[in-house]
């Protein structure tokens, strides 16, 4: 196991800059997820850590040692790719032990490590099969097993679940999290799926356009997003956001009054007002809204409603008698509101 540190990291391809001075630390044994939209630089940052991309500026440290000029094979990391990258002519057993064969490890050590990894991942019945005989989920487990066999200081995962169907992604998320809890190996995981980030991470690094927008635990980012981008990126369904003007104890927006805690923002300020869909409730009185779509999912019901032609999502526990074109009334507690400066997008209060 090892700590990881990024210190003022820059990356450019010619004149095009894609990483702009990123710096943060990852503690020994921590599971950190890099999340953000496509093109934000998260995979590039991971590949620089792996030694697969050159660093244009700054330093990367593993266990306190600068690794900028170290070859990938000398960094004591193991990477699991989106594409599995298994050798088709080798069995599962041979794929898992191949890295140790390259290191000229003795046969006993190789067999012992493969056996241990296959036991952890329930791969024992598959050891003599070839990749073509495996499902997508089984192939991904073999790729993880190959990484475990190396016993690295750091595990790197580059969107490993994006090729799997929705049900299998959920199962594999749990497997990877359980694996980390068992091995306690420092893990850096890249995804564009914020649900993966929320459910797996000890801490999340939210990236956007080559910078870090915010770092924190999943619940810190959900409860107190530092800016408008993080607020709308973290959470599913996304936070409802609309523009308004701050008043004393409320925000005027969409022809209605929306509650805020006193002193959150300057009276008369131009703001963005945000509400999580799960924090809105249907009440006998409140902000009138017209129901557009009702989507029952069993335990919850998702409503798409309109207030002054603005679409707002409401997620309620249980079921509702509301139907399209009905008028309902929305209410929320003032301490559930999120307010952001309209010019900078920064959180207020």
C-alpha cells in the first residue's frame, strides 16, 4: 500500500492544455474516485499516474517518491482497463499469472498468488477457460484478478464497468468495493458515472475542463456542493436549478417565493436557486405546479412538473393520485435550499 500525491500537475498536447495545475493527496489505503464529464481530464490524470502519459509539468509521488521519470513497470501499480485486455489464446489461469511469469517469479509463487486471487473473486471454476468462453462480468473479474496477483502498491481502474449492462454494473460495483475493503490497497478509480462515484468512494474528486472543482466525501458533495457545476453533476436525478432574486427570507423566481435561511445572500442579489428532487414534497399549499409526466417506479414516484414553463423534477416516496395536467403544490424546508451566485456559480452561505 502507498500514498499518492499530485503536485501542480499540467498536461498539454502541443498548444492544447488539458490539465491545469491539479494538486491533491490520496491517503494510504484510500479509495478515491475521479469523476466528471467526458473530456474533463480524469483518464489523462490516471494515465499519467500509471506512466502511460508524459507529464508536462508538476510532480507525481507514490509513497513519497517522485515517479515522473519512472517507467510504468517500475511504479508498482496495477491497472484495470475498460476493455479487459485479456490475451485470447491464454486460459484464465495463464492470464492471471502472466505478469509474474514476465517477472520470472517461481512456479510455486505464481500458483499460490493465482489461487489466492481466484478464491477472492470466485474464479476457481473458470481457471481453465479461455476469454471467449466468459461473460463480460467474468472477463472483468479476470482482469481484476490479474491486478491482484501483482500485489501492487496502488490499483488503478479506468472506467472498468462501462461495457457491462446495468444490472451487472451494480453487482460489479459491490464486488470492487468489497475487494477494496478486504485488501485495503490504495485505489484510484475513474468514471463518468456519478452513481458509481457516490456508492464506491471514500472521497470523490470532481473534475471539469482540466481542473478540480471540489474534493470531498460523497455526502459532503451531495449536501454542500461548492458550486453550481458540482450541484448539478452530483445527484440523480440532477438538482433542479433556476434563476431568481434574493429577498429577505426567500428567493423570487418563476413567479413564486422560494424559502431560504436568513442571511444566506444579500437582498437583491441575482442568484441561482437549487432544490434536490427528493427535498420537494406535495403539500396542501405552496408553489403551484402543473403535472406533466408521472413515472411510478414502485417504492418511489417521479413527477415532472412545470412552474412558469420551467421543468422541475420531484421524487416522492410511495405513490400519488396526481395525473398529467393536475395542479399540485410544492413545498420544501428552507434548510434544504441551495443558493449560488449567478455570476460565479459559487455557493452562498
